[in-house]
């Protein structure tokens, strides 16, 4: 089974881009969605997924930064899943997939050529341990670099947004809503002229109660529109 884990940090963010990336690479993936506001231990859906993983199951992440909130946590989780023989794929960092780690390990020393006696030999074990340590250190560095890159992309976007806003201000454009301004809706645009026409406080002859009844507005909405008209 292939699972595609898609995670966002707030409900205001869109998860659709991640889902699109998953389906393009793994059309058969079962999509797991989650809004995570804390550490991975609080990621309910992800923890449920870990509990039910089978021997040949695969988890696909859009990026390693989607597996956890920080690099140290992500690396700890990566090691845990490797030791459980879980298969993990990162669409944006395929070089640190768990299979890439295993291929690197087997590429240096082919375990298949070791006899039982050799496998139990202390020097052979030491060599394997050293190689495993070296490759895992490389994976750790790559995970940290991936998080740094992700943070840099976010910061660059924020910087460009700030610069764009400042440039617009310098060119005399209004950014955001002016304090005290009124946002007009289709409803307000339709009813305000009627209040002006019929209410005696403006151009008409009707009292507030008569005007509300005539044009069909609730008490709160009528007086809200009337206050805005007086401004």
C-alpha cells in the first residue's frame, strides 16, 4: 500500500498543491490529510499511519519538512522508521529516501557475499557499523539542509512581499483597508439608496420603523446601513 501524507500548519493554508504532487507521481496513493499545529507527536493522523504500516507499505511526503516541524525531530523519526524497515519517499528530496540510504549501504559492502562466519566476525561488524554511521550522518546533514532551504524559501517569499508592499506604498497605492472605511456588498448597494429615498432623516418622509417594513430589512442591518450613510 502507498500512502501520501499531506500536512499543513493552519486551516488557512491550501493542501491541494501537495495532493496534486502526490497524485502525479503516485496515482495509486491513499491520501492522508492533516492540519498540524505542533510537534509530530501531536500529528494524530501520522501516528495512526505509523501504527498500521505493513512490511511493504510506503509513505510519500511532499518534502522532508512535511514530516516534522524541525530537522532534529525529522532525523530522529527517519532513523526510527529505517530501523522498522519502513519505506519513505520525499518527492523533493529523493536522495534521502529510505531506499536511497539502503542502496548506499549495500553499494559499499554487499551483505550478500558475507558468509555466516564473516558476518559474525568482529572486524566486519565494525566496518559495517562505521559505514552505516557515515551514511546516516550524510542523511542527517541532507535533512538539515532541506529544512534550511525550506525556511529560506518562506523567508524569501516574505521579503519579496514586504518589498512589494513598500514599493506600492511609495507609488501612492493604498495597501489594505483604510481605517473607518466601509466595505460595500451587493446587499448594501441595493438597500442604501432605498434608505436615502424613503427615510425622513435623509430625503424621504418615513420613520425608521416604516422604512424598515417597506424595504424589508432587519433592525440590525437597517441601522448599520443608516450609520454608514450618515458617515
